[in-house]
């Protein structure tokens, strides 16, 4: 869903294509994504979102992404936060970890089409990005596309997701 921009919504890089309504957004990052997570969290707060930070709370070069990403994914799956943003060095580890949590639908995103289409068609609820891959401005655009999109919920989309969800019941 797109909506009129709240005051200050344009954020630090000008005018994003999509502006999301204020949401409760969870963020998490290891050392590889810490700096980008901090920048994005600050900009999201500036934009009017409620940001729940699952860590890391400080830069620790020896930390492990599952320690932050899994609690984030559980919160998203439980509905405690509406969307999640997981950042590690590449975004890959965060994505692998998040998708182990039942109800998490995480994807590694590097371009804008997937950032919104992943929500519209696939109900992606966690976007994973790489702090060593993306500069802030591109990351911010992707976040705007992600948060500005809503699941279309067509019969075909629901049918496909039911087939994916059925896998979660397998041993
Ligand atoms: C940590 O050095 C790095 O491996 C991690 O942040 C991430 O890139 C894994 O996918």
C-alpha cells in the first residue's frame, strides 16, 4: 500500500518511489551489516516508523548473525513486528537463518523490482540485504520499496504460498 508521505517522509536521499505508512519494523544485523542497520534504523525512525532493534547493539567483529536474525524472524512470524530487515555482510547468511523460522518469508534483495514484487506476489516479510554489498542510498530505496508494498493476495499467490507453507510441516 502506498500513502501520502508523513512529514519528513522523503528521508535522506530525496524522493523514494513508494512511501510506506508508518509501521513497526524490526531490524537486525551482525558485524557485517551493523553500520548499515544503524543508518537505516535512524532513517526509518526519522520517517515515522517504530523500529524494534534486535541487535547487535554494538559492533562486535566476532558476533554471529543467527543470534540477531532468528529473534527478528520469530518476532515477524509472531506478528510482533510487521516487517523485518536483516543485514549481514552479504545478506545471504541472514536469509538462510531467517527462513528456518516457521512463518518467515525472507529473501535476499539487491534491486528494487524484487523489493516490492517479493511482497506483492510472495508476501515476503523479511528483506535481507548486504552491508558489504549495498551503499546506503540504494539500501534505502530498497527499504522504501519493501515497506511501501503490500501482498496482492490473489488466488494464485495464496495457492503458491500454501504449497510453501505445507513444507513447514515436514520433518
Ligand atoms: C560475517 O563476516 C559474514 O560472513 C556475514 O556477515 C554474512 O556475510 C554471511 O552471510
